[in-house]
């Protein structure tokens, strides 16, 4: 079993739809990261959160530490949101990151 | 604006060639990382460097070596490229002891080994 699992692997949506991407992890963590990777490769950090909820524009990230689960929501999705979304958690004491395999989102006009 | 750059976006090499992938960061970060990214596997750590001239093997170091002679530059070397090293290679950096472990990524190098 992978230490970080994401679902779904692929997601298509119509512009304007509400999107949810899920991340479950099996290790104890200090913080969870949500990352975005656009076609062409570069990765940018969207959120780091250790509890509760964070919001940035149309993106909302939530985390439930007890259940070891996090969700990334996109409200009013737009074609420019099309990307791969990756969650990552620190791997215990050595503080390296473990990455999920990513969720590929395509939003059509 | 923070920046991590990689020497090439796309690279095509032949089996057996020696390949150098260069990564440069301008943030004075101590820690630097090389990952490879493959479909269905996510990002996997190849090598990590705590600081200049310091390196540590990651999860998949076989077939790779690294060099960190200057703080801003971290090089990944494929001594004898093989077709199973065809992949996307991503470099990242972070400041030592950064809260929550935020890493800054380069744009990636898509390497094809023929």
C-alpha cells in the first residue's frame, strides 16, 4: 500500500463545476502539501496545511489529521485549472517528502 | 522572485552516453534535491544534498551520481544512460529547517534515452 494515495487519478469537468480531489496518507505528519503541475512540467506549491482549512482564491484545502485525509476543492472551475494536482507529506524524522501519484484534471469550456 | 532553473527542458541522448543535468537556484538554499517523475509512480527521490559537497542517496540512486561543488548548483550525472532512465527529471531546493518543508521546483528536464 502506498503511503500517500490520491483519488481520482483522472478527472474531467465542465467549466464552472465544483471539483474535489482527495488525498489519504498513512504516516504521521507535521504538514501536508498540495502542489500543482501544469503541462510542461514545472511544479508550484499551492498550500501547506497542518490543521483545518486554507483558502486561496477559488482553491480550498482541508485536512483531518485524525482521519489522515485531505481534500483540495476548486470552486467555479476554469480551463486554466487543467493541471496535475499532487499531494505530499513529510516522511517521518528524515523530513523528505513522499508524493502521491497525482490527479490529472481537465476542465473543458 | 525565487527561481530554480534547469539546464535543458528537453534532452535526447543515446544509450551509453554520459549525461549531465544541471540545476541552479538563486535563493541561497542549503538543501537541494533531484527527483524523477514517471507515470503512475509520482515523484521519487534520486539524491539529496544538505549543503555544499554533501550528498545523500535517495530512494532510487542506482545508475546516478551527483555533484554539489557550489551552493547554488546541483548536478545529476547519468554515467552511462540507459533506456529505463527515460523520464522527467525535477530539481528542487529549500532552506535548511524551513517550516513545513516547503520546496521550490525547477521546470523539469524531459530526458529521452534512445
